[in-house]
C-alpha cells in the first residue's frame, strides 16, 4: 500500500489507507482511546485499542486504517481499525512537549531543544510563513525584471568600515563575513540593472536585544536608472506587497492556525520625512527628539501607531534620515543636503527595511571615502564599477526574521528565526 | 518621455522612444557611424553623427530616437535621429573590453576586473543561466511538497569532523563556517519531512583545482519516509529535470547566445554500482582501479563518455560508494555492508551531486560517532532529533556553479562563479 499524506484523507473516505508520521498525542476517554498522528501536512485522529497506548510521543509509526467520517473528530475524519500493533521504529526517548496548543516552555528552553520544539504545529507554521514570504519576495521581483544573484560571504573588506564584523581565518590571512551584499549588488546593477539576493548576512552585534541577531536572512534588491530614492521606494512597496501576497497564497493554513490578520499593503505607502517625524513625535510623546540622528525603538512604535490611526496603514516610510548616521555610499537629498535620499520602512512600528539612493559617480565615492578616513585601496574592485559607467541607482534590504516576527506579533525576533545566533547562542 | 528597454523596441517601430544604458561599442564605416547601446535586455544599434563619437565605451547614456526597420541592423531595428549630444553621465574611464564576441583576456584578469568583465553579454548570459537553474530547482521541489529553509552558517561543530573548515572568531570563542547544511536539514526532516535550502557553503580547500572553490552555492534537499537511497535518487532526478526545465523556460536567450545544447534528463537516469563501475573502468581504460575507495576525475570522465555512448544520457548515477570514504551519517547498503546506500550523479562526466540515505536511529549515530573517535557532546542538538523519532530519510546536494559549468562546457568552475573564492582569491 502507498502511504498518503494526512491532507489527502478527505479524498479517501470509506477506503483503507496507509499513513506515516509521528505520535503527536494520546487521549484516553472512558470508552475509547485516541492517538493523534502528525505528518508534514496535518494531524489525524486514530481510534485505537489498548496495545497502541504503549506508543510514546514522537515515535515514528506507519499505520493502515479505514477512513471514517466523524463529526467529533478534528477535520471531520478519523481512522478506524488500525493495523495493530502499529509498525514502528524503535525509539529511546519517553517525553515530548509538542502536543499542547502552544509550547509552554521559556524561549531559551525552546531554542535549546529546537530539534523537537520545532515540531510543534505553531512553530512549523512560522517556518511556512517564512518560506512563503521569501517566495513572494522573489516572485514580485522576478515579475519586475530582476535577476537573482548569489554574492560571496567571505570578503576582504568590512562593508561599512569595520564595526560589528566577524573575523575569519582565511588560509592564514584576515577575512571577514559579509555584513551585507551591498557592494556586490551595486556592482551587479552595472551588469544586470535589477538584481536581488536572498541570503545570510552576519553582524557581530555586541548587545543582545529582542530585535538583533548575529546572523539573519537578508532580502536584498538593487535597481538602476532611478530618478531618486522615491523610485526605489516604489520597488520596495512591490516587494513587500509580494511578500504579503506570498503568505496569503502559499501559507493560508499557517495563517489560519496562528489566527493572523495579514496586513494590507497600500498602493501608496504613507511617507513622512525624518524631520517631520521628529516634530510629530514631540507632539505625540512630549519627548524632545528634534536634532537627534536616529529614531529610538519606542518612537518607531509611536510612529507605527500614528500611521495605523491616521492612514489606516500597517506600513510607514520614513525618508530623509540625517547623512551623519548613514553609510558612505548614501546619496544626499538634493534639496536638503544634511539629509539623505534614504528611507526606512516601519512595519507595525518596527524598522523592517532600510534603503535609499546610492552615489553613482566615481569622484563622489573617492570624496565620500576620504571624508570618513577610509582608504580607497581595499575598495578597488568595487570602485572599478564606478570608474566605468554606473547609472543612478538604489536599493533596499529587508530582514526576513524581523518581517515574519511582525506578521505573527512576536516580541522577540528569535521566535521567528530558525536556529538563531547571538552573543551567547551558537547551538544547536 | 518614459524610458523603454531594448527588448521592447519591436513594439515601437515608427515611434520616437527613449532608451538608456551603456555605450557597448562604436563602429565607424565610410558613410555612417554606429553606436551600439547595451541595457539589461539587449543591444541596440544607433545611427549617430560625429558628436556622439566622443562617447567612450561603458559611458551611461540616455538617448531619444526614432525606431526604424533596417535589414542590416542586428535584430532588424535601429535608432535614427538621436537626441544630440546624448545626455550622459560624466565618466573618467577610457577603455573597456566588453564589446568583442567573447572576452579575450585570461581568466585571472577577467576575475580581477569582474565589475566590468561581467558586463559582457556572454558573462551576463551565464548569470542568467545560474538564476534560471536555481529557480528550476526550487520550482521542482515546491511542486513535490518541499519547504524552503535557511539554516545557520555560523556553527559550533565541524560537520564532518574537522577537515577543511574556516575558523571564525565568534565573540572571542571558536566557531566555524558551515561546510554544508547537512545536520540542520536532517533535523528539519523531523519537522517538515521534505526541505530544501539554496545557500552558501564554505570549504577551506587547501588545493586549487579547476573544480573546487572555498565558497559555493549548494542546492540541498532532504526527504523523510524513504525506502532507501533509490527513493532519494528519484527526487534527485526530479530536481535536476526541474533545473534543466528552468533554464529552458527562463533563460532561452542566454541558451541561444551561448549556443548551448541543453541535456535531456531521462525519466530513469542510468545507474551503475560503484563496484561495477570500477570493473567497467578497467575494461575501458586499462587502469587498475578495483579496490580503490573513490573515482578519479579522469575515470568520472570515462564513465560520462560511456553513459553518453551506451545509454545516450548526459547523466549517470554511481551508487554504493565504499563506506570508508563517506561521512558518519551515511547509511550502509543492506545487502553489502562495506558499501554505502549513497550515490553521486555525474553530469557529462563531472561529479555534480552527492546524496544518499542517512542513519535514522539514535543508537546507530552513537555507534557511528564512536567508530570515528568523535565525541557525541558537540552533536547534542543534532542527536536530539534522533532521540525522539526520525523516519528513514536521505537527501542530496548539488553544487550550483559546477552544474552551470557543465551546462556551458566551462573547464574551470570559476568561469561560472560570481566573484569566486579560493586559496589565493578573496577579492573583488
């Protein structure tokens, strides 16, 4: 007999089928005992006799039975007259925590025991959200003529001048892990005009916060022949809309299970200038923030609430961050040169994307590096793109785990990260 | 006026349009001068007056002109009466090597100057092949119920016991770059049954060969509830067929430009057992190979030629490699325990994929680690998956760059790698 997945049971009512999976839970009622079987596609209730009660949670089993409609069963179906005893693999372990409505353990315990904790349906649903999000990002950009690239993670130069990089022993000489594909994706605009990459980036974050990781998945895009950063924001809007569409289309079961309300992505995401945002924040919060160079997390949350209330939007672009806090490749705003032609996207009050227009003239790069005391020599392979012709261009980067955290309302990005890495965590 | 891409010119014959891109080449004939413009979608010939002759190759320009049918022009269309002088960005550089039929420089020079060399249409075509290949891999596995995952590249344990790993200074303690997602994708079989990952892997290869890199893109899959490694080979066949279909459907222009003959993937890829392959090689080559533990590159080529001649196939599975050369998680062949339930896939005579069935019982792992003198302690997070229930499972890994190298007939994998990394190369 050919094993079928649990999701296909409705097609086989009245037939005998073979299922395979893990013992998810057992329930003994006064007159009947149930075993709940779990596979990649769902849960199935099996009416069993006493023999099967011996089976421990997470044991892998293979069982034949008759598919019977039952109003009381989850999903309206259950398996009767199972092959007895179940055919099963020998297992040594005698407890599991996967069967409750949600995991009761504290986050560090869940992360320490990821190999089993991830089997919980709610944990699995978050993985399905992440996969659908990344697929939606790619689909949206594929549709706009972007080409996917994979750029190296072992690099000779710290992208942003040396902070927060992991040193690598590279055949006895110094190398670093790439903090972003920034320099490479810009080079590739000179080759393919529109490129994206979905891959790991590495930040040696010295502090442990609920929103920083030492390694995360960055969804990066870069596009040539733009007018200014507003053109880039248009592409960024399409990428985010694609991500939400991807979740809606490909992860509907996960959305249901987690009872999520998916955001609408407005055709025009509201935009506020950094300077105006600061004035607004002084009104909203009473805090003195005008003149500061960045937004504090609490102030991002306040702006997120304002955008929801004022514009009915879960998303808000903040544009024109001060040049002083932006990296060397950032383009100035033409009208107000102390401010940059860059932006962040707040998603439900959390910075989930950074982007902007980049410099595109060789001379501007030489000047920008000099102004920061950086030698141009380590950047030679990058600067070569600009010594030849480069069009006005820009791009953006979205942290996958942060985005999914916002989707599910997780307060800690580790809750939506597969095997997170931070200062104190390197395993499993 | 809204810029259009060159690929859209046929829709605008008789109209005035705006193009933007790079000066690809200039050609002065006796009566007329042409400029060839390049954008992400192709090349366009522009009939110019003397003023435009000043434009240097790779200058970024923006030009309006009338679309005119012309039998002599490449593609049958050219641009007349261009806006003059072209609107252009200031550029400092005065030479380029991108306009010839192929790049004439030696590989190291091409790699050193990747920012410009990649702009050559043939180089660009290889990037389009790579993107289509990876997309085809994902589509094939999505269609078979696999879920995409992203696993950490910073790890505490060398996957295969310590050889060829890059050490990382991880907040003052030792970490390594992952040589593969092997342990993580196995853990995830316990969660999602069928998973894949497309991401970088890192190997500190001490030798510089034409087929090894220090960093490459690995297309990894792992699947649960298999009978044996033959089930895994069935999935591997589907993945490879998807990759070739992806190229056929999404990179047709690149295939034409590079004049490639795409391989057919047989419904049943021919299979030869390792021991039989050795006997065959003794017949074919006269070399004494029976008893060796692996196949030499020359012998893989000989087997590739044999498969093409005997089976009309560009692909050949070699199964049952000796256990002695396979990693600790490898499952033995049930019938002949000195041989493994594993396989390689030769594509046109080059090993392009490795796979097999894995151990799935906790006790077997404890024994396998002990037999290799490895402590189980660093593997605790991995072994936990097996202490709970794990089904029979297996998987495979395909090197993206090697696969594309075989597609285009490149003799060195660096020719199909974006910014390759090896012992002597860390930039650009």
